[in-house]
C-alpha cells in the first residue's frame, strides 16, 4: 500500500475506530415527573413523606407532598451481561434492569438519594438496553445544582470508570395544571 493511499484512508479508519463508539451509559433525558405509575398495585411508601395515590390511565400512581420526582432515562451499551433469560422477553428485560440498576447512584451533595422506582428498559439486546427509567424523590426545596447522577461503568465494559451527569438545574419545571370547568371540558 502506498503512503498516499494509507494517508487518504487514515481519517476513515480513525472515525470507524473512535468516532462511532458511544458512551457505555448515557442520560438521554432528565425531567420532573408529576407521579410514578406502579405496576405492582402497591403504593410507594417513603418514611416521613406523605404520599398521594390514585388510579389513572396507566394504573395506580403515586406522588409525594412537598417533594419533587426526578425521572432519569438511560441508554446502555455493554460487552455482555451475565443474563440467563432469553433475549427479547419480559424476563430478560427484568433481569437486565436488575443488573444495570445496581451501579446507578444519585447524590444531593455527598448524600446518596435512594432510588424509589424504575421501569425496565423498553428494548434489550445482548449488548444494549434503551430507555430504562429511574425515579428519585427529593424535597421540593432541593438546590438542583447539588444533584449528581453517577454510574460505575466497569459492569458494562470491564474497565474501571465512572459516568457522571449533573445538568439537573437545566430541567424545565412541571407545568401547572389548569382546572377546566364543565363547559370547557365538554
């Protein structure tokens, strides 16, 4: 191969090797949620926090008085997870959620915030999971600049590392629901 040919294809090789790789984990969305729909039919009970429950289109929902709910949506790429269930089944999605969830951590300053609820990834393969949702409840007076989400990436690629996301202060507040009168609603 001539030097001229080598140097002409070198940028393409670099793009293929480095440009196409994506992070092992990525926060694709972080937003406030009005409530959490629970599939178990059991309301979420948090010590010292008054919760409200109701029935909506998607089932039983929970919200928390004087607290905000933050929903984080994640995508993952990994070499392989130690799963036993058939790919594409509900059992596989559940198993992937359980494994991936172990390395997710949310902090307010140095204090870890407990995960309240999560939804399985919407799609899983042998090397990826997309649209996995995690929910955290924080006091509504929390300074969003102090929040940080971290993920230990060693589970995904075998290399010690950490993914961090801290753009929670950029989230848009929930829109206030306006009440409709009978005439407006009919």
